[in-house]
DNA sequence: GTCTTTTTGATAGACCGTCTAACTAAAGAC
DNA sequence: GTCTTTAGTTAGACGGTCTATCAAAAAGAC
């Protein structure tokens, strides 16, 4: 049965619109919010009044434009309205960020993780408590968002992490019980794509793909103005797209997967095979910049293979933008020419012509900020997702 | 600026829900429609009253369930409410279908096409006039939907058809001026996917991919309950996904595209290269069934290559269902084993495990019925109130 | 300094939705 | 004939957005 659509649903939708407009434009006036959202000024007034009453928005001493007419009163998301928590959960490290409801970062915490998923969840719980304590004096936690390098289903169960040995854990339920706050949890790359959309380089882009490298290689699809999760929640597994038939064996049991060539560990392994023992991707990139022909050739191959996979995405999904994040941004400038050559060879010209290719500006906080994005969306559309319906 | 959301928008949404529920369940009662759509019975009553007043719905002599209580009054989409026209426009043949607003087929027309896009458009215009004249006595045409084997942008301009030499033609505007009815026009495979969703095998599926072979190979993506068009409208170009590095040259200028191996002409060409001169795909399939090892090996390769491309789609989009249509359904049973082997080798296990693979039941009318689907959706969600539309 | 102009923001009232609750209608059950 | 049950209608409550109007507050004209 589909959710009911009534006046309350409309209001909720318009509250979300105004909230995001104000988040993107701090110190905006009511009149400006009306222009930004397309809402009537009477409606805007009603919505803003509600947000003020709810304590989510407050009047500020914004800089006044010295203009003719009655001066506007500046508004902003109230820092006292509560906290959001975002986290990246990985076996080696757990990274936690707390922000205001507007997404302004308050605290960073980084702690060691655990290869045991249960222990890792406990550590995350402790870390969040610590980060929240450091952030506010009695501020309520409005939502916790977590990104995990694993196949996550739509109910927040960890289904499988091929490289980590994690499987079948109802981690969302577990954390929600422990934390006593709403928990939103998803694949780390999907979370990062959301961060790119809300805080990064894709704010006005309705259709983009996000590619990231870390232990593996992940893809996040933002299609038609929504994060696309797929039937089971597993969409975007670009790391396991075959780029070399019968190629290198992968942790997933197949062969020739993209991530057996372009993940950090894969690049280091290939470098070692060619007689270059390097500690990390930074060293690899440095060697390439120093003119080491073997390493340059290797990164050329990396770019080419990434380009093949991206070409598939371009041909299939016709995105307006492709974002390279995670480790991929470290070496991006070195392999970009090869990647572009691969695009020219494999992507259909009219689709490639208007494709923009950018490096993520979010750095190592992309995934935790993705958690913030998930929590923010979850908090705002908590009761009922009308947006979905109205987009059809 | 986003579209305004007000009470009228809610009503429009609920009208659409009720309409589709009634289309899928002819002779349903108001009470049943309320249960199907989740709407309150008062709301259902209001919506049905409006639809009756507008003449879109009529009371029928449906079979009455002999049950306790007041008997229901059966409803149905009124055949007198108008016509929809669907068409497939190709250089060789133009196929036209007319239906009621409910999608019940009234007339089929098939006429020769033209390799000149302008001439083809004129022929389509004439053919539609003929089909409409044969269908109804003064029934208004509520919408015309057309599927074309070309890259179509979101405004209904034909951008490029690599194989046909067609490019840059504002065909939607042209037809709309000529026909005097709203025209909805899209890539043929996208249209066929819509047909599959409204009339075919995907009625309850929110996430599926549609693969079809004709002159080329096309893909239609239905993601998250919507037809996905991509940033420019070009999404789904699976025919130009590279499946063989440096493989056979393609009309698009690249090499190794899927459609250079699995389109009908490509299969015939490959058969000829191997000493089997066969007239069409039916003959190829027959030869394979008769045990011709060369042809069997060829179709195995076809299945394998299709499987590689489908694996990319599965890994990237995690669909619940993949539909094979067009020519692909002719030989499907022969190459299906090879296709499944390719899926096992290239698609991630948790994504493949729950994937259903089916052959389209719509046959050669898939694209024209897709036109019907486009026209129906267009008519229902036209920005104007339905009443206004009916006055045209 | 005063008046006019301009813009912001609030508010009343029209209008249009859905939903609750009460009602009427029409059949079978007894 | 009366009761029970289900279908469908309708009045009224409630809550949205939108139009129109008004008060407030500043700059500019004089």
C-alpha cells in the first residue's frame, strides 16, 4: 500500500525544501527563501514560522544589504537544534564526525577499528558517545549515519563484505538499540555520493556517478535527483565489473574485476610484481611524477581500466558528471590522460561530449560526511517520504 | 524552479493512481479501488465522481459478486473517452497501433517507411490519420507516442541515429504541429520498457532493465519506479558497450560494441563469414536447433557477449528483473545457457542470485505499445488539470 | 524633516484537497 | 418483515497553498 498523500505531506515536502535552501544559503531572508524554493511568500512565511516554533531555525544578525525597502531578517539553521553524527566504519579505523543540523562540522574523532564486526560496532558506539559528549552540552542527537564498505540491504543489514569476511549482521538494528537515536546505514560509497550531493561538487547535479577507491573500488549512483540503491540495495558495484577477461583473481571469487587493478592494494601489488616496492599510493604517485617509466606505465593501465568501467557507466546511465573520490583522487592527475583516452575509445560520443569529470573536494571525510547526509535526509523526511511520490 | 505542490497536485496524483488501478482491474468497484490505491473511500468517491464527470470513466454492467451487502457498481475506463496512438518509426517499416485510453488495442497499421527522416515523418503522419479514422467515429486523439531507434533528447529532438544516418531533427515539434495532438516521443527501447511496465511482464517491478535487438541493440532502464532517461536523455545505450576490446568496427565509430556481435545483421554477417548464408534470425535459430555446430557456436558467442553486457548492468544497477525483447526473444532459448554462464562468471553473486530473467511477451508490438504507454503517462500527468485537456 | 518609494513580512479569506463520521441504499440472512 | 452487512454519498473538520491587502522599516527625493 502506498503512503497517503495529504496536506500534511505537502507541508513536509515544503519544509524540506526550505530547510535545504536555508542550509545552502545561511543568513538568507524569508523573501530569498521564497525565491529559491519557488514557494509563495505567504507559504514561505508559514513554513518559516513553523520552523522557528520547532526550534530548527533561528533569526540571526546577518549582514544587512544596504538596499531600499524594509530590511530583511536573516535566518539560519539553529545550532541548538541538535546534532548529526556521521561515521565511516572500517576494520582498520573508525572515523566519526559530528555536525549541527546544517552540516557544520563540530568534532572529528578517529579510533582504531576491529576486524570483528561485532567488536567494530561496539567501538563505533563508544566513539560516537565520546564525539557527542565533546560536541554539545545536552544537545539531542537527531540521527546517526554510517557508511560501511560492504553490501548493505535496504533494511540496514550488512549482507556481505567480500574483502573483510563480514556477512549477515543486522548492524542498523544493533546500533539503534545501543545509541537510542535513529540510525541510517548504507554502503560507504553511496554515503559518499550523498555527501557529494549535499556538501560537495554535485549540489545542482541531478544525474551523476561517484567512483571511489579505498580497500576496494566502489560506485555511487545518483540518478534523477535521487540516490539509486537498486532492487536489493546493492547498486553501484563497479569494483566488480569485469575489465579484463580471465584477469587477476578477485576476493569475490571472479576474475578480472576492476578492483583487482585499481584499488590501492592492487596497485601496490602490481608495482611490486614489476620490481617497485612502494609503501602506499602517495609513493606510487610520487614515483610517477619523478619519471619512473615502469610506474607511469602502471598508472596508465590503471587509468585505462578505470576508463573502461566508467565508459560502461556513461553508455548505460548518461550521467552529467563523474566524480573521482577516495584514493582515486590521489593519483588522478597522473592517470587522467589514460582515462580520457579510454573514454574516447569506449564511450559513445554524444554521451561523452557533455560529461564533466571532476575530483572530489571532500577528501578523507567524504564517507563520514555521507553519514551526515544520510542522517540529515532521514531526519527531515522521517515520517513519510512524499518526495518519492511527487517526483514521478 | 521546481513545480508547485498544492492541493491540485495531490488530486492529480490520486487521479492517476485510481486510473491505473482501474485500468489494471476493469469492472472494479469504488470500494475495491479504494483498497487498491490505499485511498480513503470518501476520497475515492470524489476522484471517481470527477472521472465520471470528465467522461474518462463509466459505469458498466460488470459481473456482480453474489455477496451479502449492497452490490457494487462496476467501473471501467470509458472507450468513448478518446484514443491513444502508438507508433514505431523505422526506415523500413512504420507500425502504428491505436487503443482506448485503457490501452485496449483497436487497430493495427503497418506501412513502408523511408530512409529519409522527413519523408518518414510524413508517412507516419498519414498512417496515423488512417489508423485514427479506422478506429473511431470522431473520437479525440488524447496523445500520440512514438518510439524511434535513435538518440532522442528530453525535448523530443532526434539527435543521432548512428546506423540510419539520421541526425538533428525536431521531430516532436514537427509531428505535434502536423497532428494537432500532444506528441510524446522517445528512443524505441525506452518506449518498449514502458510498455513492459504498463502492459507486460514488469507491472509490479520497480527496478528492471530491458534489452532488445532490432537493427541495433538497445537498453531501457526502469529504476526506482521510473523510466530513467539520463542527463541528456541518452541512458541505456547498451548496444555500444564494449564487449570485445579492439573488436569489430561499429557504425558509431568505435570498436567491439555489443551490437556488432548480437544485432540481427551482425549475427547474419558473422554466420556468413563462417560459411552459413542465412536470410534471417529465424533461419539461424532453426539451424541451431537442427544441430549445426557452427551456428550453435556462434549463438553461444552471442549469449556470452550479451551476458557480459548484462553482467555490467547487474553489477551497476542491481535490477530485480532483466527482460529480453525484440529479436533477442527469437533466439533466446538457444543462447540462454551461454548467457547464464557469462552471468555466473561476471556478475556478483548476491546480485545475480535474485535476478529474474524473462523473455518479453509483447512481441513485435512492444515499441508501438510503448508509444501507447508514453502517451498514456503524458496524458495523465499533463500539467494542466485533466478537465482542461479534455476541452481541447 | 517630511513625504514617497520600495521591499519585507504578516495576515485574512478564498479555495481546494483529504479524512472522520454519519448517513442512505441495496442486497442476503433469518 | 426485520436485521445485518457492504457500497457509496455527504457534511463538516482540518490543514494545506495562493491572492490580496496591510503594516513596518529603510532609502531616496525634495
